[in-house]
């Protein structure tokens, strides 16, 4: 399975890094695009840059010549993790003037899986309406919301829960969290 992964400038850059690492472990091919503010949050929160993420093919967010900028290129799914409200609003508005928003637009028009790990709190009505718009167009809105039924003990357990939920959307059992098996 070939993925396009976008990391944008919302808090939680580590979610993107851990997601990519696990996707590579699971045998996915990963094309990585990090926005300018994604790079800045990676540096501020994880003291790293996109070049430190090994095993992926890196693309510049300004590179609209990238293969998956076209619907004719058969990537399987796109995950934007984390997804800023700025990128969400551009996707919801049909704007596609960089590689992340263009690929999201391609995923929606081609009926391919698009998962947005949107992060902001609290949410304004504008954010909520943008999420509704993307959802109606076929995108999956998957905020990094905590759960406790899997009995997390560490921050890593909580990160794995969110990432595991993304893999669930891709139809892959990553075994990253313990599922609810009944009371
Ligand atoms: C440290 C830091 C954390 C941020 N966290 C968020 C956030 O959680 N959600 C959000 O929507 N924007 C957040 N922002 C603001 C975005 O980075 C900003 O809106 C930017 O324009 C997003 O650009 P992009 O969508 O191209 O990555 C944060 C910015 C910084 C510097």
C-alpha cells in the first residue's frame, strides 16, 4: 500500500513521526510532505526536521510536479497527521495551491481514503463547519482524542491509541492498542 503522509503545523508533530515509523514497519511505502509550519513545530516540539525521518521519500510542499499531485498516480490513501485548522480550511474550501492540499483534493475527487488528524482546542464554528464539509465530501476526520478503555499507562500508550485508530481507517490491524472486548 502506498501512502502520502502530510505533517502540518499543528501541535503533535510526534504523532506524524510515530505514524510514519509504524507505517514503514508495517510495509507501507511512504511519501512524506511537511509544510513550512510542520517543519517549525517538528523543530519546536521534537527537536528534529523532516530529513531525520528515515525510509521515506521526501517531497517539498511547493512541488506540485510530484507524481501524486495527479489523480492518474495510483497512491492508496493520504493521512495528514497532525492537520492544522489552516490546512483543514484549505481542503474544505477546495484550495489546492501546495502539495498537501492538492493531494487531499485528489484523494477526495478520486474517492480514495483521506484521513485528517485535526488538532485544535477549543473549536470555533468555522473549524466545525470545515470538518463537516470535508466529512460530507468523503474525508475521515480523526482528531487525536484520548480514550481510557484501553488502560493507557504512558504518553506512548496514548500516542499509539491515536495512531492505531488511523491504521484502523486504512484497514490494517496495527495491534497498537488494546481493543474493547466487552465489559
Ligand atoms: C508550536 C505551534 C503549535 C501550533 N499548534 C497548532 C494547533 O494545534 N492547531 C492549529 O490549527 N494550528 C496550530 N499552530 C498554528 C499553525 O502552525 C499555523 O496556522 C500555520 O499557518 C499552519 O500552516 P500549515 O497548515 O501550512 O502547516 C501552531 C503553531 C505553532 C508555532
